[in-house]
C-alpha cells in the first residue's frame, strides 16, 4: 500500500510504514528504529498524510469475550505506537460477528471497543475502513460505519477511509462519474467525517460480489472515470489518497496517472454551494 498526496504534487515515498509482523504486531524494536530514523528530505509528508493499518488479526466486534479483550489490547497498542511515532491516524477494519451474534450487537461492540481504546490513548484518530463484506465482516454498508460512529463518544477522534475496491465489491457502483455521485450517501445519509480515501483501484472483484480482490490499473473492473471524478472534485481537496494495488513496480506510474487527472471540472452545484464537506 503506497501513500501519496496527488493534490500537493509531492514525490511519492519509496515505501510505506510497516504494517505488522508475522505474529500480528509490529515489534517494539521496529518502532524504536522508526523513531530514530530520519525521513528523506525530498518527501515533504506530514503526519496527516500517513495512514498505517493495524493488524488484520484484530476483531473489535469479536463475539467471544476473551478474544475481544485481546483484540482491544492489541488495538490500544497500535494506537500507542502511532502516538509514539507522532502519527495522527490509524486505519482499521471494523470487525466480524463470525455468525455468532447479530449485526447490531457486533456494531455496538465495535463502538465500545473504540471508546475504550480512545480513552486510554490520545492524539490519534481511529479511521474506520469500509470492507467488501466478505464472510461475516461488517462495514460493507455505509450505514454500518454511521452506526459505529454514532456509538463513539469522542467523535473528534474517529473518521472514515473509503476503500473504493471494497465499495465496488459491496455494491456501490463506481464505473462512471454519474455512478460515483452515489457516494453522496456518505454525506446525505451517514454524515460521518472522511479522513482518507483509497484511490480508485482497479478491482478484480465483480460488482457486488463481496469478495476483496485488488488489482492493477487496466486489469480489473473499475474504469478511469472514477479516477478523474475524485481527482477533479473539490469535495476531496485536502483528503489524503492511498494507492493499494498489487504491483509495486508500477506504483510511481499509477500515482503519476492520478496526478495528470487533477484538472478541475465545474461542479453542477458550483453556483449554489461554495464547498460541501464530506
């Protein structure tokens, strides 16, 4: 996963923050090395443009109490590491009910888990990523994300990252500019803060099949219109974009392609609304 900020026209970093180690947690020694390292001077990134992902083993909605407590402890540890590194965002998948508890109970557990973690940390925003809905994963409907945030007490420290591949697999059409306007539901129905977006990856998944399969440009099912729509719409200004495609050898080319799409187009409502926050 490669972070970039196309609206700022900055060079892409050579690598991203390590995600996890084999046992699901980044070793403390690695955290210390990151603290002592100096970023390349040619990459003028700020903390709000860096979006590390927590361990995929964490399930904040786990139906089994013992496993839930372990997940909560691990999530607190992830937030603490971000705090140590001076980072302000942590991306995570909401959780899964594992076919053992109702969806609404799982969503409530996720919100409670976030409350517990935020109370024990400071300075880092918990950024919920939408999912494709594979298996028993929740978060594939925008309404799931809204329900979780409704249960979070400190809403100044919770946000959302929209993964376009996941959204497409979950049934949100992104194959044309007109279809992309369906994402207005983020604002009109859910009303949650958008902290980051995964740039419109090509998606190997079929539309609405709820299978999480990312792919490189030209190899999947999301076309170029979604790129242009996001890059040219002022509602996404100052929102970090994350490229998550499968071939690191062409990341620079993919990022440059996004940058070439930045030319603004007039918004249909530009004469009535100066700017609408997502």
